[in-house]
C-alpha cells in the first residue's frame, strides 16, 4: 500500500510539473504575440500621424504665394511625447526636403522620414516658442518642432519666391501671425 501512495504522489508531481511547463510556454507565446501586435499598432499609429506633418508643407507649397495652412494635433501621442524635424539639404546637386517624426513607442523607438516639397523653410518672425534651429547644421537646414511647447497648432505660410531664390519660402508659426 505504501508503494501505491508513493506512485500517486510521483504521478501528481509529474502532472503538476508538466502543467506548469505548458502554462509557462503559453504565457511566453502570448507575451511575444502581444508585443508584436502592440508594435504593429504603434507603427501604424505614428505612420498615419506623421503624414499630417508631411502633407501640410506640401499643401502650403501648392497653394501658392500668400496661402496659409493650419494643422492641429495632440501634444502627446498615446501619452508619450514625440518630435518633428523639418530638414532640407543639397545631395548630389539636388535640393531635397523631408520631415522626420520620432516617437519612443512601448517596446522600441519609431522614426519615420517623409519627403516634402522643396522650399526654403523658415521660422516666422515672433514664433520661437515651439520652433528652433540646431546650433551646428553642417550644411543642413533644419527646424525642430516641439509639440509640447505649442498650443496644438502649427501654421505654414507660403510667402512666395524671394529674389535670388529658386524655391518659395514657407514660414512656420506656432500661433496665428
């Protein structure tokens, strides 16, 4: 009879151990699946959100001289801050402009560049709260935009082609000029 009790105890421990291994495996599998789904959702979120900042200067560019375009946005995306940088540079004799949107995400940072219309992007006079330029540019024209320092609006104003320029100047404002 004592052998029988020992056998039942060993079988119970084996089944309990096997169940624990299966439960841990299911948890790990679900965790990896959830992590992939969260990253995919966040990638789609920041991609769609970035198009707003990429389309605005192009609309102002195509609107022509005197056209003003105002975009509104959230100061944080999914509870986390993001950053936007407008960059223009000459590469192989060709003038190219882009906007780069960066966001930390839950498991990884997301940084997406978008091509925008070539123009001379400038900070509008009196609009220095949420817009700044880097101290060392190395031949790159860049404007940093800090959404948390703004009132939830960014204004693009096409002031036309200035004498001696090849492209129109688009001024950026944090508030209505």
